[in-house]
């Protein structure tokens, strides 16, 4: 029960904590934790580099021109694309993070258990949407142009591609939070390099602050795991 409670408390301070480390570290050996950490660090690096490459090419065309919401035809097209990209991202995220949830349930689930758990998760996700993502959402909204529907669609697509690649590479769980922070960081650098090189220092501060917060969450996660093991 302790890891979800810690997660609930820490997220109220706006720290993007990795549920993979916070939850699975409690159930995993030291060797597995090391593999998860290595894969997550590589995930951040690959996401960062990939986002810089992609956005350095497309930022000139996608992050300056705005999608006029008054143009219903154009907005409808991007809305449809956002549904598609978000659905694919949702699938890739669940492939990575389902282990964090189902580790608490019986290893063999009956159909009733499965439907009940899926229904409950759907309800919780609906509440998160209704609350606008909570304080963690600031990690996203503070970045350049992220509230634009076109920008959000492309972020979802890039994120889904990176998660898909890492799912294919090997089945070791990783921190999807680290991958997402890496994408946002690479994107911010690329946009500043393309449109406002003087603001690169500001982008660097944002990236370092996000990295500080995600590392603070990692330290808390591992400490919780070792404390629980000690008392067991």
C-alpha cells in the first residue's frame, strides 16, 4: 500500500515520479532495478536526441503557425489526428505501465476481475482528465506551444514512436516518465534553436529543472523500496 500512497503525496508537489521505479522496485531484485534504471536513462537520452532531430526539422512549420480554431474544417482534421495519435500512445504506455498496476492483482485474472480492474482504471483516468492533469500537468503546459492541438498531436506521436521502439527492444520495464521528460526537453531545445537562439539558456533552465525533479522522484522511489525491504 505504501508506494501508491507515496506517489499520491509526491505528485501533489508537482514531482514527476516514475511509477515503474516506485512500485516495481519493491517487488524486484537489485539486478532488475539496475536494468530498469539503465534502460530508463537510455530512454531519456534517445528520446531527447530523437526529439531534437524531429523538431529541428519540423518546428519551423509546426510551432510558429497556429491552427485557427475558427477554421472548423482544419481543426476537425487535427482533432481526428489527435485521437489517433493519443490512442496509439495510450496503447504503448499501457504495454509499459500495466505491470505497475497488475503486480498488485492475482497473476491469473478471471474475466470478472479483468473487467472490474479495467473499468476502475477507466474511471480514474476520467477523473484525471476532469481535473486537467493536476499539478503534474504544469510540466507540460510550461513548455512552448503545448496547448496547441497540432503541437499536442505531434508530441503524442513522437512519444508513442519512442515507446514502441523500446518495447520491441526488450521486455524490461522502464520509466515512461523519463522518456516523456526527454521528449519535452529535446523539443524545447530544438524550437529555441530554430526560432530564438537567445532563449536557449531559458530552455536549458527548464530542462535542468525538470531533470532535477524527475531525479528527486527517482531517489524517493528507490528509498521507499529499500525501506520496505528492510522492515520485511
